DNA sequence: AATTTGTTACGACTATTGACGAAAAAAGGA
DNA sequence: TCCTTTTTTCGTCAATAGTCGTAACAAATT
């Protein structure tokens, strides 16, 4: 567990340090840990208005002591709750064969479906009113060869409101079936590199309220555009 | 490469944020990237004495803007050198089955052999004057089943002056042979949980100037002690 | 030994952080 | 709708960060 904790601490630290809006990133993580500002403030020994000031980006360049205290407090609170949140990421961090994941990223603000559609230069087969909080790009061929339905869970980033992007797809049925069997609930599934979409894939997306998008951007450009968001 | 860059940025950020001596951590990484204070200062658009002040921990809680500028500058410099340093970590980050690694950590200051010996409560079979800059704890049984000689290289952390700790060892010969075949050069090899050490293992350690240590601490206690350093 | 390169120590000063509390606003529940 | 809880806004101030330049020190090279 210590290794998982270290990796997650690094991840949060890095995200805050490199964020245009460090306070917003802190707020995102506090919400992921399901901690109120009050509880966090109490744990850190400061006033709740301090938390609010930081999260609203009143401080443009918070010192690392503050960042460390926030993260440490969040982890201590989660520990007192039996590692409720951290345990969700344990298997993600330790068991994924990262060759399957081409790229993965969390956005600091959710994207509306239409905005996301524009980013990936995609055509919508099934629309959704759900938002996109991040994405995972998956090499479908490698995933099929190495992953079972359970392992799809590990492909998730840190929120479920995200886009799963399957590359090297022929009809799109296998990815959608896997998503359904594993009971995953991404906001959007993007199918990349196929000519005709299997109608079963479309039906699954409709039944599960998952946006379905196809795109033929080159993978490199797709990554550039997805990373260029925000 | 972008994924590798992100993970490494997170790693450095996390290490600085959680370090008792953030300046020392920054210095460590600047040296790993083989960048002079002058070059870094020029890249950041500040005076070299600024770098020196930070690295000597004159600033107890540097703001994240500064941290970000340091890391960004180091990466840009490395990029201009053809990713000379970052490429060393590419395969480490993307290809390791992390189930094999029980724990791994970098120390912000090198430990002398005697000090390290005390930490692991070990008995020295072969001594060395080399220092220990970090450690990797490896599950030997899993490593044997899944790794070939080349993959041992991936088990390294960020410096070669480190300790490789093999757990669940029967005689110690296989780990030492693997270390030799892969031409690895750890400072110290720790063999854990064996009753008698194979004399070939001892000979290899002597020939390669690798300290050889045995310990019978429980794994949990071993990890606690190793993590408790500093 | 002299020179060059790299680094350190420190005084100084402006800008910003870190933190508080009070009042207002927003959110959630009965 | 009312009440409670949570969060936000903002003025304020002491402490510290961010940065400079200078002199000194240390290491490497000629």
C-alpha cells in the first residue's frame, strides 16, 4: 500500500504543480476523496476560509508546505475511513500492463460532449449529456490479447466520467461488449480507425447512455488535440 | 514519450513537495540531468545565485511556480540534448510489471555501507566502500517466473548506486547470477530469508565489488526500517 | 601559479503567501 | 419556505518567497 500511496501522492503533487489553476486541482482531489473543506481545514489546523481561498486560486503560487499539508491530510482522512478512496487505485497502479495504455489524462474541468466531439474531430453516433473529465487511449489489439473483462476496470483513470478511446478498431463491437460486460460506465466511447460501425455497438451505447463517437484522426494528432485541451 | 515525461514530472514534483529538504531534492535532480546551476538559471531567466539559494534550502517552502519552472527547464534542456536523461527511464516506467517490485525508494542523501547494514539489521558477507542512494525490493519468485536478464535493468530506480533486495531467496545464487549476466552494478545486494548462502554468490559479489548482505527481518519490518531512513 | 568555471553566502527590497475573522452567499434538507 | 450547513468573499497584516548583485569560496583546467 505504501507504494500505491507514494505513486498517488506524486500524481497529485505533479498535477497541482503543473496546473494553470493549482487551486482548482486541489479542489478536484478533495472532492475525489469526498472530504469537505471544513473537515480538511480541521485536519490541517487552519480556518475553512483558507481552504476556500486556495481552491479559488486566490493564491497563484502556493508554497509546497501547503500542498504537502493538503495531500497529507487527505490521505490521513482516507486512512481513517479504511482507505476507501485510495484502495480504488491500488490495482490500477500496480497491475496494469502500461503497454496497452497509449495515453491517459485528467482534465481540471469537465468538457461538454459537443466540446469533446470537436477536440477529437469526431462524428457522433450516439449523443450524451454527460461530461468528460478525462480520457484513456487504449490499443485495442493489445487489450484483446492481454486483458479480460475484469481488467478493463483498471484502464480507468480517476473518475468514471471519462472517455475511453479504442484505437485500431475494426467494427467496434468488441470494445462495446467489453465495456458492457465489465459494467463500466464511461461518458463517451471513441472508436478510432474503422470504416463501418457495427449496429450492435450503437445499440449498446444507446442502452447504456454512453456517447459513441468515431474519428479518423491520426493517433498522434488525436493525442495532441486531447492534450491541448485547456 | 509524453506519458513518460508526465510520470517523471509527477515523480520529481512529488519528491520535492514531500521532501524535508526540497532544495536538496531539486539539486539531486539537476545533477541527474547533468545541468549546471548556470545553465539552469539561464534557462529560467534568473540569476545563478537564485538557484544556489534554493538548493541550499534558504527558502523553506518554495512556491509551485518556481518548482514548475525548474522542472520545465530541466526537461527542455534534456530535450535539446536528444532526451539523453529521460530516455533512460522510458522503459523503466512503461514496461515493468510492478507486481515484482515490492517497494522502491530514492534517498536524498547516500548511505554508507555500515549505516545501511544497520538499517536492514543485516550481516555482511562482502563489504564495499560504495554508497547506497536508494533501494529496490524484489520478489525473487515472481522475478524468476517473469523476468529475463534484460528486464532486470528495469528494476533500477534512478541511480545505480543502490541496493537490490531479493526476498524469498533460497541460496542466493540465482539473484547474483542474474545481476552478473545483466551486467548490473548495484552497490549492495541484500538476500532475505535464506539459511545458507551459496558460495558462488559470495564469489560473484567479491569479484564485482558488490556488497553482499543477508537479513532475516520480516518483510514488513524491513520496509519500515528502509523507509524510516532520514 | 594563474585562470576559468561553478557554486555559495548574504544583505537588501519588493511582492506575495499564509492565515485570520466577519459578513455574505450558496447549497442542502426538512 | 425556513433553517442549517457549507462555502465564498474580502480586508488585513506579519512572515516569507522571489530576486538581485557582490564578494568569497571551491574545483577544475591550463
